[in-house]
C-alpha cells in the first residue's frame, strides 16, 4: 500500500492512516467523540491530521509551507538564510525516504543541496567500484 521509494503517494486516503475508532477521535488524541462528532474531537484534531496527511502524501506546497514554519528558510547545514531555500529529503527517496513525515526533511540552501547531492553520487560510485573490485577478486581466488 505505501511505497517508501516513491515521493508521491497518490493512492493514499486519509482513512488509510486514520481509521475510525468507535467513539474516539481518529487522530489518536484519546478524546471521546460527543454529539454529532463522527471522526474528529475538534477542529484542531482535523487540521493537524490533514496537515500530516498531505505531507505524507507528498504535497510539495504543504511540505514547503510547514518546513518554512519550522526552519524559517535557514540552511540546516551552513545556517545561512536563503530565499531560494530547498526542501531536501535527509534519507533520499531512492533509499526509501519517499514516504515520510517532516522529520525526514531539512532546509538547505542551493549550494549545500548541490554539495550533498554531489557527495551522495561520489559515495555511491565508490561503493559500486568497491563492490566490483570485490567481485573481481572473488573470480580470481
């Protein structure tokens, strides 16, 4: 159902993440539903769940808005404010960081984001080269 190697979870439904709990708020706050309430105990519960849901689903506008509220546009790496800041997956999508909450995102300035990406590419190439060397040695022993 959930694909950690995909940035966008188009098929995901709110009910998948927050199923009804008979008589209790579906957000997990533990409050008992009263009167006409059928899923959420308050507007705050509804708003909190919706914000979490759209981030998990991969909505880039919601991710950027919430990330800016948290980090204010300051680079997590160098600490400099940059109006062109970028939202970066700490654990890359190709390594299973696609389906994630805000804890897998960080604000990076464009220079630090390029450097991080460059380092990941070099590291991956080195790992592939090392594995190829081990495989070649195994063939000759």
